[in-house]
């Protein structure tokens, strides 16, 4: 069992051996850096300099450039498509104030005419089974926050019923 004060040698011994991961990581970084430098020299240096240096064959610059360029173009076209889909979805979404943002055409919403009793308060009467309606988010949030019968929620409920 090791703690934070163990030495790296003890940690290597406990995990079963030397520093192979660090060595392979170092070699990978050095080789990829060397390959990147060779690629940059090959892509920047003119052809007659390469021929003067004794390099007689090298890959076509056009073909290698087109491979990278076509990959980037396809990536950007795909990104633009995804952004277009998100933009269309956002433009077709109703505003938060509209009822369509929370419901659909199949929602059962009671009428809210002036003078009509509030159908959402029917649950507060004794021995009454209220009609089935879809609850607005505000009533749901209130019921969730004041679900337990404490004094503040009871006072708020009695004030709303009046």
C-alpha cells in the first residue's frame, strides 16, 4: 500500500517495473516532432533545393496538400451543417412566454375566462375529484417546492385561495 510520500522508484517497483511508459512517450514525441519538421521543410523548400541536396524522389506536394485540404473542407462543411440544423431548430422554437413552448396541440388546458373558478384549486376542496388537466410549470414548481405541509406554504396557500 503506497502513500503520497513514496518515492518514484518504490512506485515503479510496486507497479511491476521500470519506466517504459515514460521512455515510449519520449520517443513518440521526438519522432513526431522530427516528422513534422521534415514535413515542413519538404513543403516549404523549393524543388531545385531538394534536388541539390540529393533528394531525387519525394511525394507530390499537390496530392498531399489536397488530402489535408479536402479533409478540412469536409470538416467545415459538416460543422456548418450541424450549426444550420441548430439554427433552424432555434428559429422554429417559440418564445418562452408563449404557451406553445411548454405544451403541444394535444395538451388539455382549462379555460381561464374572467369570473370562472380556477380549476387548479379544485384539489383543495374536500371529497372532490378534480378534472384532469395538464399542469403549468409554475404550479408544478410551487407544488414541488411546497409539497410538505409547513407553516409558510400553508399561509401562502390560504392567501392564494382568498
